[in-house]
């Protein structure tokens, strides 16, 4: 699994060896409302996937829901990506929304997909070339959906009384219910029995921590990587940061609760714990 995470030097070499499409994940910050750098210079041969736009299904009233496999396939095909394209996902912040896009691609069966550690900032810091031009070519993407990457609220309900570990990526005040949620009508707190690893604890300067450090954090948080894990957060984005880290550390059974706290906290029928 560690080979799915590329450093900028590894990506530069890979781009010399075979055709690679770089997929830039875009999303405004849901907490601060800070816009993403949509007009900034991009890495060469990049196309965009906008999680605030067509990259999410907004029909369910939630901020970032996984689109249907058919919709996502159409969206990717419009950018010139097929199921056989080697894709490297990155974002403008380092590690933030790119793991979500990596997770989405795995969910529709994409085989050759990588994540750029450090994202665009690391690429630019290395003095590697950037470009304003993006290359689009309409092609056909044949999705082959794969089960288990995303789960729904029913799966989380069943997990409450099982050996499945619920792992929340939100910050500690939100997890403990000490602050109001940013979305109106969403209760504060967490799922009963859930563990908390704020996604930022797994990162340093926009990069993932070394594997040994990541394993130490999971261990200190009482997470057994040999047991099933469901990751959650506010809207299903940063849960993928934690889920990807779990895979890096050798976990085999990791899912992301797509609705996350935006769905769970808004539904009075789902139990909530605080503290």
C-alpha cells in the first residue's frame, strides 16, 4: 500500500517513464469558507475534479456525497481519463481533499491511482515546473464499482454493537461536543464508542508522517489495525485522510462513512455521545 503514496521526486520520474494524468482535487474549506486556489498555476498535464461541484452528489442535501458510479465515470471521461489511465491525485493544500478523490476512484474500481504527498506546495517547493494549461479530451470511462470503500448510516448503526471501530477525524472540541457544529441543525458530539484521531495529527507541513509515527498514533489511540475500521468526519472528506493512513499502516478492512457527521448529527434517531 505504501507505493500508493508518491513523493514529488517519484512523481517526476514516473512522468518521464509513462503517460500520467494528474488530477487536482478542488474544494473550499468547509469550516473557514476559504476558497480553494482554483486559478493558481497547476502541475503539468493536470485536470480538475471539483468536490464542491460535479465531483459530489448534492441531491441528498449533504455537502459532499459520493456520486453514482455512472455520474463519476461521465465526469472523469470528460476530463480525458479512462479506467486504464494512470492517475496521480493532488490538491493545493498538501494533503486535504486529494485522499477523498483517491478513495472515490478506488470505489469505482480504478487500478492505477496514486496520491501525491505534499501536493502542489511540495511540487513547487522542489522547483518543478507548473503550468496554466490543462488538457481535456472527452473519452469513455468504464466504471467497475468495488464494494466496501464507502458505507452508509445503516452500516454504522450495525457497527455500534460489533468489533468494528468507528474512527472520527474531526478536531477534539467537535468530537467531544464542546463547540457547535458548523452546519445548522446538526447536533454536537460523536457516535457512541467512537475513537478520535484528528486528521491533522497524522500530517506535518502538508505531508503524511512517517509510517512508524502513524502506527504509533493509531496504537496510542487504541485502534487495532487488524480489525475493521469505519472512518468518519464532518462531511466525508478528511475521514479519507485518516482512512488512507490506516491503509498505509497495513489495515485491510477500512471504509468511509460517506454521510459522516453532517448526516448522523442531523438525524435525531441516531444516538449521540459527548465528552
